[in-house]
């Protein structure tokens, strides 16, 4: 049991469901030649037994993450979401919108402007309030959600998109936990949160992005659709409100860290050249939990220039530009952001032209096996699905 009060309902019954121990700030990428040792901070997820909100228990870090390159998958998903919301009548003709976005990027402002909506000035009410992965970055969940709802004009709609806790559980995505991400929502929990503040969740759409995201359309009037009711029922049956079920992420972490270390040890021991791709924040707890450094993963490639010349915190692995995929000619490229697979295969055909293969880090232990160098090619071919 944590002594911390819930970030939304302020109740004291928050139980620890995942503990990654002491971790570096996963958005602090020091210069590669910086001799300092990164400070370590507790990284734990708790779950409120009163309202069901999964949340970051403590965070003493300061966000400083260099901006990454926006994935094409994120852009496509935004286009699909705007199309669906418009088709369902939730984008007011010639209306006004306010956007609360993620600090990592992914604005919908251009897409909404193309449909005739105008962005309001700060503090003004809007016909449409959009939050795309922004709310999770707010330490005070009640105050942040209240602010968004207070910004709704009469008859307005709140569109809120989130990475589903149900998908995190289903896929064992324990490394979704990171400093700066204060909340992890299930559909039943977020529906209850908006209802407490006077809104009705009227529609829900699901997307494959990040393994599973949900977009909710909420307003002060109307009724909850059958689709929202069905999604709530499905997620509840999966255990998103059950502390014991959510605590399975702890064993997923222990198993996943061991499997990744073993896979890399076998690959490098077989003489294979392995590099990573995607210096994302989710890679940091994964590599740190597995105890992986430059001796097992010589470099991580990232297309974002602000990250190049730096190193992954804790792991000490240097971050290099995409030209390394040509000069290093890796046998295996370990992909830390699975949504990028189709995009990077098209952008860097030289990897496969030289006989190399892309391997999704989230599938290590499921399909990928590297028993010996001569078997490495056939062992990773099945990892190349989009």
C-alpha cells in the first residue's frame, strides 16, 4: 500500500502494482562523452482501489527530453480519428477548438483547420476540446481534467485519446511506465472520471497505435452508446480494475528483462552484429531492467538529430544517426518502437538488402530465437510482420 493519495479522487487506497526499482530519468539523454553518472529515481505504478486509476506513484525528475521524429503511424492514426469523429457528427461545422497535446508531438490542429475549425485563444471556451495523449502528463489528474471540461462551450464535445491499460496488460507492456507519465487509463476508469465531472461518454473508437489506443467522445448531453458499454464490459472482464490482475505486469517485467538479456547475449556470442533502433523513453526501463549496456548493444539508431551524439540514460549506449545502418551493416536491428516497423523497413532498405533483419523488441521470447549464427536468419524472418 502506498501512502500517496490518488491523483484523481484523492483517496488513500493506492496499491503498488509494478515496481521497476531505481531508474534514471528516461527523458534525460546526456551527451555521449559526458562523464557524469545519472541520478536514479524510484519508478513505481500504483492503482487506486477506489476509482481504478493506474498511476505513477512518485516523480522527482525534470522533463528535458529532446523532441523525436513524429512516426508516420501516429500521423495516419490522427487522420483516421478525425475522419471517424467527423463522420459521427462530433466536429462542429465552422466551430472552434482547443487542443491539449502531448509534449512528444502529434498535433491534430492542421487536420481540424482543414475541416473549417478555428483554434481558440488560451482561456476561451471551445466547441471541441481535444486531448491526444496530453492528460497523462498531468500530475494533478482531477484539476487537469476539470480544466479541459471547463473549457467546453455549451453543447461542446471533449475528444480524449489514451493508450489503453487493457492493451498494456494484454501485451505485458510494463515498460510503458515512465517518469512524466502520471496516469494509465482503462476505459471504465476514464468514463467514470468524466462522468464525475458531468460528461457522458457517447462514442468510443479503438486503434492499433501503441498496441491499442482508445478515443472517447464525451459531452454534457446525450447517452452512452452500446459500443462504449461493450468496451467497458470487455475491459472489466479482462481485469483492468483488479489489482491482482494489473500486478501481473511485475512478472512480465522480470520475464521480459531476462529474455531480452538472454537473446542479446546469444546473438552477440554467435558473432552477430546487433544495433537498436528508436531511442525512445520506453527503451530506457527495458534496457536498464535487463542490465544491457554497450557490450551487448553497441549503438541505438535514431532519426531525431537532437538525440544523436547522446546516450541512453542508465544503459550508456550511444545514440547514432541512420547512416550507421549502412556503415555498420548490422545482422539484426532491434526495434524498440514496434509502430515504426513498416516505416523503417521502407526508409532503410539497405538493412535487408545487406542480409540484415528487423526484430521487434516486444516479440523477444515469443518468436525470436538466436541459437547459433548459422540459424539466425531463419530465426528472425518471422519477426518481419508489420
